[in-house]
């Protein structure tokens, strides 16, 4: 039977697990923000909540299916891109991945899945979650790197514009640029 049984149970309990996972993730935000992100379903009124929900659904579908790394990367990117711009530590930004393991363990106990799936199958699923966590750390690092690059470019652009306004920039005449020969 193996992972097929785990996959079938995950699909069967998808809505309950996804709702619980989203609620646990939203607990990492302040209560007012979490409440708004959970209640408002309109993607235009609540783009963050909508994106989190979409990303989680995609991640969950990949975990309970083929686990295609390129698809998983794009769904994780949807979630982590939001968390990377917020003031979360790297560990806290990707900790949502590990929440799923706890939810699955609790669900398996609560619903007596132990009679339906073996411990080895559950461990195999948890290994998939661990692989996803490693990918999530890579996605987080990429997002933070892009953020730092954007900040550095913005500082450079501001400095350049300030120097321009202060008339402290001068063109180097063509004759002084040299022909590539050096005096040294």
C-alpha cells in the first residue's frame, strides 16, 4: 500500500488540514492582522491572505502528489516572498513548513490513521516535508538576496540623484579618458 494510502488520506482531509495550517501560520502575525488575513477572502482586498492561501494549496497538492521541485519552488516562493519582506528571522519565516508535520501527526492520532498507514509511510511523508523545508530555506535566501540587491541599487540611485542636483557630477572630457594607455 505505502505512500498511496498516505496520499489518499491527505487528499481526503485536505480542507481541514489546510485550514488548520493557515491558522497556525497566521498566529505568527499580530492578532489584528491575523484576523483580517483569515476573514477577508477577496484577493484585491487581501492580497497577502489570498497569496498565502494559494501558495499553501499548491504546496499541499505537491506534497500529496508527485512532488515536482519546480512547481514546489514556485508555490513556496509565493509564501516566502511575503515572509521575507517582513521582520521574521530566517527560521521563523520558513517554520510554517514544519507546522505541517505536527498537524499530520495530530490528525493521524485523532483519526486513528495508525490502523490505515504504517509508521514507515508516515516517516517517508515527513522526509518529503523535510526536503520541502530545505527548498524553503533556499527560496528564503534567494528572496533576501534580491531584497538586499534592490536596497543597494536604491541607495546608489539616490546618491547619484543627490549628486546631480548638487551639481557635483562632471563629465570626463573625451581627451582625458585616454586611449587605454597608462602612464605607469
